[in-house]
C-alpha cells in the first residue's frame, strides 16, 4: 500500500524511499548508513505526514550513526535557509570569496556592450576579476539548468570588455554558483565554454561544500535550537557566519536578539562547538 506524504507546499505525493536514501548519501552517508537510517524512519512514515518531519527524524537518526554525515546534512539544510529572496546567499558567497583572498563588491550594476546587468558578486584577486551569478534555491530538489548556464555565460561576454576597461587586469572569469545542484546539461555547457560552474557537490575539488568546510565558514542558519526569527535577526545585523558570533559578548547578543542570558550563552556555546568541530 502506497503512502502519501505532504510536501512543504501542502501537496501530497507518494513517498519514495529512494529519494530519502539519495539525500542521505549526498550528505556523505554510505549506502549501508542510508539504508540503516531509512529502516529506523520507516515505522514513522504514515499517510499525510510532512516531508519536514521525515527529514528531521532522519537527521536525528543520522547523528547517531555518522557524525560527519550528520554535520553535512545539517550544513546543506542550513544553506537552504539563506533566503527567501536569495540576497543573503549572495552576501554569504561574497564572504566566502573574501576568505579565499578576494576583494568583493555586491549589488553592482554595470552597462555592458548591449544592456545593463546587475552583478551579484564582483571579486578581484591579484590579476583576476570574477563576475558571479548566484542562483539560490530554498528547495533541495531545484537545479540550475542549461538555460541558466547559457544566460550566465552570455551576460559575462556582454560585460567582459567593460570589466577590462574598469579593472585593467589580465584575466576575467564568469562564475555560476548555486546552493543546490546543476543539471548535466548545465555542467556540460560550462565545461564546453570553459567557465566556472559551482554547486553543492560540483566540482569535487572546489564544490560549495568543500569551499565552506575548508574555511569553516558555516552560516548562522546551521544553529540548532534557535528559531528562524533569531537567525534572521543575526543576518539583519550583518552576522551571517558562525565565526562572527564567537567574539560577541553575551550581553551584546542578548540585546541584539532580545533573548535571555541562558539562550545567548547556548548560542555562543553551540557556535564555538561547531567552529571547533573536526569534520574530517
């Protein structure tokens, strides 16, 4: 007998065990670990149960089986909360680029050869200038496809000569960056046209996941036990990264978030624990 589960948009769909297992494996769980988590979750999967409940429960069981996979699962979900409009993701990626030695500008508008363009992030480093198009999705199933890759590449070509006149550097690149995934066609087009496309798991040597882990630039949305409104308040105060919470004293955090001393101390402790966590 099939089971219908409720998606975030309220629609019902037939539960597919493989989707859950694939999600766990994309977080780093092995086949056997994904299967073990599914067996633990299966008894709780009833008609009209929410997908959020299923994935939260999976998250809980995964923590007991594989700490690293649990952490990556948390991190991936945290990236989906950098919204809703995507501007926070642009700010976040600008911070990530800074950690890799880039000077960055955000929300820049430039007139290309043909039309005006809004540039999400403009990064400069030594002899390199990078124009970044950030594609944020709040749903892990969404992907950036070939149309997006075509758009990003053609926009960069329209801007390339203008950027050369403005920055006087020898090397220029256009990047497509998404917090979820790229379709095969998008990857193939980017590879064919020799421009950089970055998604959660692609490319292996500098995927978004690897870039974050290598510099420990975890977003504040990864904090468990705090309501979305508190992470929103942190972001509104230009605190997007966990590492930026650590130097803030408890009283300042209490005032900033309008919370009790106990809650502020818990947030600081959790932040310090996450930042010191060895994920390898």
